[in-house]
């Protein structure tokens, strides 16, 4: 069974890298260029995992993650914050929204595959 991942990032090149990396390992990747579209896609597709950029125009990743955590039918879906913000308080802020992990850009494709596989195979337990 293919696992579905939604990648929410306003940078097309990052979404392409994620899609190409994860499709190589037979994940199905759905892309969203905004927090608003990402929420719509999560609600309609119910993915196995969400990769979420923090800094985006409109709804930022922290707001999207808090929104997902507050919706009982979506709160079980693991969220991985994917961002260049690497200070301790940034990581803490991301994890406080309910995100299960925090991956700092630039990241290696192997690191992405390992983390996504771990969170999807374990049912969200990091």
C-alpha cells in the first residue's frame, strides 16, 4: 500500500525535491503551495503524513499545524515541520503546535526518507 504525503511549502523547488525523493520510495506525494490549500487537501485526502513549511504567506505553518491539532479527525496525522528556522525557540514553537518532528532545511534526501518512513510505518510514533 502506498502511503500518501502532503507537502505544504510555498517554494516549488522544495516541493519538487520532496516529491522526487519520496516517489522514488513509492510514496504518493500531493503538493500544496499555501497553508490554505494544504488544509483543504488534508481534509479531502486524509494523508498518512504532512510535511509543512513554517514560513509561508497567508496561513503560516505554525497556524496550519495548530489548526490540524485542534481538529479531532485530523489530529492523529503526523506533521513534520520543514523549515530553515533552526534556533531552539523556533524548534520548540514548532513542536508545541503538535508537530511530531522538525526537519531543518537544507536536509538530505536520505534523512527525509528515513524520517517519513519511520513516522508512517510506526503509525506516527517518532
